[in-house]
């Protein structure tokens, strides 16, 4: 069955004026949960509509396709990540802790983004996207830190950022280890896990006094 489209999609000004419990916002909230749980291919617009207490037609009135709805949700989540994870090059262990806190508080974010990486075609090399701009800015911060002696210049800033990100997302990306830790770790608490990854980053990239 062809998907209905709406060339006159709701404008940003109209969206901003909608109440907090608007249909559109309910759709977005339901879609985030659906995509995080089932991925893009597995998500069903009828389930999103039901969860949002609306109709499929209404969903398509706001978003021309399921993929467009995913793109909107992913952009919102990426914006939230950027805003919540500012980098201090003098305190890279602290930055790792901030990343850990974000993904602990929003486990659906990690799943949502991973589904997109698995299912969508390779994105265009768009250096102007908010995420790419943020990454470039963080790399510049790390290079500046190396120039003034806050960070060992032997490291490639790209490696520094990639390693810290991966360490910080260890638990989000390996739930099976988290499950095993509940039975075997001396202290399986979130606090202990956070302390462990912050200590790991501290050994690699010590804080600057």
C-alpha cells in the first residue's frame, strides 16, 4: 500500500507553537521507543500510531515516510547528545563519565543510533552536519590541548576521541556483559562501572592540574 505524502508538511513555527502534549510530539516519543526496540525495518507505523493515540494517516501527515520519521528522531537524539556531552580537554576522564551518564540515562539513544548505522546506506560525507561539526570541534580542542601541553602530543586526537567514546559506551554496547556482571562482579552497581571506566581513561589520559 503506497504511503501517503504531504508536501505541505507542518512548519517549524507551527510545531514550536504546539502544546507539550501535541499529537506530533506523542508521535515522536512513540517512534523513538519503536525504533530503539525494533530498528527501522522492524518498526511499524501502526504501532507508533497506536502508542501515540492517533492514526497512521496522521503520522504520515507530519512525516512523509517511516524513514523520514526515523531521521527526525535520530536528529533530535543526536542534538541531545551534543548538548549533554561538552568536552573539557583538561579533564578527559570527566568527559568519559559524562558520556557514560548520558547513555545510562538514555539507553534507547544507543540502540536507536546503532540501528541506523546497521540499516541505512552509508551517509554522504557531510562535514556540515551538527554531529560532524561537533566532532571537528572536539578534535580541534584536543589539538589545542596538545599544543599547550595538556595532552601528550604523541597521540592522534582522532584516536583519543574514538578510544574515549568506545570506553564510555562499553556498557551500553555490551548488555550481555552487564548481565553477567550482576552475578559475578564484586560490585555490579552503575556507580562502580562508571568509576572503572573513568579510572581507565585516567590512566591513558591523566587530568591536567
